[in-house]
C-alpha cells in the first residue's frame, strides 16, 4: 500500500515541488481561461520545469503519452 503521507513529507512537500506544482496549475488555468480544449490532455511547458523552464517560456497542449515520455541518453538519464 502506498504511503502518501510519507511521500508528501519526503518529496511533494518540498518547497521546490510546491513551486513546480503551482507553475503547472497556473499554466493549466491560463489555457483553460483562453478556452483551449484541455480536457483529457496535459499542459506541457516548452522548456520543462525540471530543466529550469517557467510559464514565461511558453506552454503547449499535448497528450499524456507525449508529455510524459522524454528523450533519453544511452545511460537512461534524460537529455
């Protein structure tokens, strides 16, 4: 069984993750306000938050599969 409380304490509750979650929510709200068809889709940042991107870099609508798969190096790490 997944221990969500422990997961939040160890990862999701960290200031960096809270900031990233706020960025993602703001990007989604911005596109929804513009009337973009986002139901069932992901709002992706042009430059990933994990790579230092922000909402100012731009966002786009993608399928979950496209947004959650990343190009990888030969050792399996993200490019």
